[in-house]
C-alpha cells in the first residue's frame, strides 16, 4: 500500500545547480546557455527566471543577452519540467540515437570549423516530421567530437555549402558574421524563361504564413506591410539555355525561402520547386530525370572564426544538376 501511495506522490523538486562555464560555453548568450541546460523548460519560463534574478552569474544578476566567459559560475534555480515536455525530450533523444551514422563530402575542416557539401533531400536537423538530419547523423558518425553545432541552415531540398562549428567560440563568431551580414552567400538557381537583364536587384519584403494544413509558406508583401521583413537578393545571369536561365543569386538577408519566393514573384520560378514553381513543368522534368529543385548553395565567403583570415568556399554543381544542364540545347555563357 505504501508503494502505491508513494507512486502517486509528485517527484521531488530539483535542487539549485551551479554550472561552471567551459571553453565551449564561452561567448554564448545566457538565455541560449540556459535552454541547453534546462531541457524541457518552456522558453517563457527561462526568461521569467532570468528577469526575476533567480539565475545568477558569479552571484550577480544578469540579462538574457549577457555573454558568458570561461570560468563563470551560473546559478540554475530549481525548475520543474512538464510531463509532456519531458516525454517529448525523451522521444527526441531516442530519435537522435536511432539516426544512422553518416559522413558528408568535406569542403573544409580544421579544429574550429567543418564545411560540408550537403546533398538535396536531407534535412539539416530533426523536427517538423523529420526524425533526424545532417547534424544528428554527424554526431553519431563522430562519437569523439565534443562539440558539433549548425552555424546556419539550408532548406531540405537545397544542396551545397553547410557550416558546422566544432567549438562554441567558433559558433558564436560565425553566427555573429551571419547576423551582421559579413558573409557572402551566392546560390545557383535554374529558372524558367529568359531572366530580364535589368532585374539585378530584388528588394521585396517577405511574410511567413501557414496554410490550413499547418504547412509553412512565404509571400511577397507591400513595403508598408507591418508584417513584412525586408529581403534583398542580387541576381546575375550566369548562363542562357533554351527555355531556361541559370542565375547566380547573392542574398544580403537570410529569410525563409527568400530566393525561391523572390524569383517566383518575377514569374520565373525555380525549376523543380514543389512549393512555388510550375507544377506541370516539374512533372514533365521528372520524366527527363530532374527529380529535385535546382537550387544549390555554391559560393560562401567568411572570416575564419579562429584566425580572422578571409575564406572562400565553393561547392560545384551536383552531378544530377550538371547532367540536366548539359542535356539542354542552346547553352551559352552570358
């Protein structure tokens, strides 16, 4: 009887924890640090305990955007996680452990940074109906790696350069570069028709919304739309083909589906795009062997997170995209 009564008792409240920031935690924002250490705790609660002063750094109050230094001691107050959140975290952990080990073609690697050539059809991380992605597979393939984190993201159907940080300090510095628009990101996109030579700058606000089934979409909105996010893409024609144009698109902002929506809004959807493209054309092209969206993260410039030296990374067109190009009549350089 005692066991039955005991089984119904709520779990003991967690105790205060003191966590010393190591090299990998150095440079991280306090709120992000807490979300890593307080798995299953709602984000709103994380910010509440920061504001209330329950979270301390070296015994002092701190703001959510405070950057941590190696050796800092962070006080984590007692917090409860909901049963549902705990179950979700456990399910995600099981999915990660079930991910098959996989390495990807390496463009560059050292102690700070790993740059891979991501294939199309592979998500960068698990979630939204996907059990695992690139980062989970890499972690399984490299069990000795102390730290592997995505620096940025690519759509599942987009191939090309993807950066993974191997140190917390590298992650922070690289994400700062992306946020401050100090990186140069150029994609190759094949679109329908002849791209107008005078369309070199697309400065169109974008807005994310959900379809009735919950699927995410993005659309161009008016400049005075309060929900619009400024989005800037620079377009250059790389090659002209019969019925198509191969474009170099450099993005100055990193909005969701930015290139896909910007190009489609001009009446030149990306070939193979199942969300914003020409669906009938896509069906016809699948019979010709093009079974994916023709969008590839081709060229990336950045400063090395350790040395600060300028870097330029390139990923050539995947074989299936190059083969489709080579099969088209009237290929010519612009």
